[in-house]
């Protein structure tokens, strides 16, 4: 089999006019962002898909968040996957925030002042 390559085509023929924005994210942040997106959208986290992407299951990656939400009756765990029980988008988002690091949340809050 041959390896495929991705070719990036600039938006402008003038190199100085092309602007690329982004940030470096480590594996932990990628797992958190994935969890936040999937859970706040109401899709839940599929354990097999998560394990394939990150090399460990969501319960292993987020033991405190899963344990707390499960104890509070806010999440269900089935076959290692996680589903939030909240119905409203606001409540799903609030519960999904449990998967972010508290230090990261505090840092963001400080930057808003």
C-alpha cells in the first residue's frame, strides 16, 4: 500500500498574507477537549473510540470526574463509555466541565479580569 500525503494550499498567493492560528495541545488537553465536546453535545464518550484515539479508556483518563458524576447520579457508565444524564444543553455543559482540570479553569478565570 502507498502512503497518502496531505497537501496544504495557502489561501493567498502572497505568503505574508496567509495567517495560521492555533495552539499546541498535549494528549491530556486533547482528551479533555474531546470529552467536553462530546458530552456537552449530548453524544457521550464511546469507550472503544476513545481508547483507539488516546490509548486508554475514559474511566482511566478521568477517574475523579467519572466517580463524582456517577455518585451524584449525573452520568451513566456502560461498557466503559460515559453518558451524561442531563437533558438541557446548559446542564450537559456544566457537567462536562468536570472533565477539565481545575487549575486550567482557574487560569482562564484569572485571565478574564
